C-alpha cells in the first residue's frame, strides 16, 4: 500500500501557515482544527518547516508566556522528514519510527500535498489485515476448510 492510498481515504487537507505567524495564533489553529502540527510554507508554497505541539511546549517551558509572541520561523523544525505519495506505508512507518515523529508531511516537487499521522498509518494497516483475513476466510471456504481467523 502506498501513502497516496492513505491520503485518498483520509483526505489530503493540510494546514499551512506563513513564517511570520505568531505562536499564539498557531495555538489557536491547532485547537480550532483539533490537529497536532502545522506546516510552514514559503510564498511559493514550498515547505519551509513544521511546528508541532511539542515545539510549542518546549518554547513555553523556555520562555514562558513570551513564547506566544515568537514567530513560526523562530520555533519551527527546519529539517523536515517527508515522504511522497508513492512512498510505501512500511517506509513511511520506518521514517516516523526512526525520527520519533507522529506527523509526516507528504510532498510532491517540494510542495506539501498532504499529511499523514501514526493514527492514519495504523488505521491503514488494520484495514490491510482485515482484508487479508477476509481473503483467507474466502479461500478456506472455497476449499471446504472452515477457517476461523477472528
């Protein structure tokens, strides 16, 4: 299964912000949209960085309430781990595990086209396992073996 198939199922909505947005405004977006990250993009829509809840908490711990006045470009992660729509799920999962990240931007030619999370990939894996189970059950029924795979 490819990342593209996960995006087709969940949707390819991304939440992108400019470099100069304040942390206070980013927090409002995260809360309003019930999301954990936003992508920071350049004027040409290319990916510049990512800001996560973890980043915000880190800066709040360091700067207190003053962190809310910082700009996205001051707290964003610049070396963003990404994948493409044609990345295999297993590869995406390994990238997330290796980088201890929960959100993986999906880019095409440097421009974000979606975002997948560990939740999305777990749900996709669950669907694949269910499909395999159903297929083995049908095979067992076809050859007269009552397989029970629950």
